[in-house]
C-alpha cells in the first residue's frame, strides 16, 4: 500500500477542490469528483506531488470524464 504524508494528502485535497471548481456546475456530480480524485491519486503515485502538477493532472481529464459520464 502506498503511504502519503499528511501534507501531501492536504495538497491532493486542495488540488481536487481546485479541479472541481473548473467543472461546469451542471456536470459537478459525485461520480466526476471520484474520477478526478483517482487521477490525482494516480499522479501522486507516479511522483507528481506539487499542487500545480496535481491540478493539471486532474483538470486535463475533466472533458474526457464528462463525455464518459454523459
């Protein structure tokens, strides 16, 4: 199991909140948030640990996820 420091967990939460703020309100559903969280976790597991890189990793997937969920 991968261990994340409390600081990185907070950074991932902040990145998720920022990415969700970029989602159009009519698409801001719990499933989308869960998918974005998965992308952030995957990015962190690959070594991307800065706030900016995690936001980009999630934000780059928004349209793809919306298309898949609708």
